C-alpha cells in the first residue's frame, strides 16, 4: 500500500470499513520492521486501533536475519496502546 498509494494513515482512516485484515512489511524490500525502513508502524497501528479494528495483523515480511528475532521486533513495534 505504501508503494502503490502512500499516505497510509489517511487511507486507513478513510477506508477502514473495507479492510478485513492488515499485513505489515518493511519498505523497501518487504524486510523486517526496523530503522532501515520508511514505514513507521506505531502511529499506523494506533490509527488502526482507533478505527475499532479488533482482528489480527499479519507480520508478512522477508527476514534478512534470524526470523524469530525479526518477528519479536515486529511484534514489539506493533504492540501499541491507545
């Protein structure tokens, strides 16, 4: 979505009723969610929560390192509270 449309937060706010599931991945490269990526997930996750979404968020990235370390890092980054 970042590659094709950008403006993630506004797109989520304006269209959340059409989203049944969310996925994460870094951009560029669909790698781990870390400081090398242009997407900042905490404000995006807070926006998703503010829409009332209560489903799952799929961590759909291609690890460059240890997959479990990358998954833990992504989980911690996306575990936000309102």
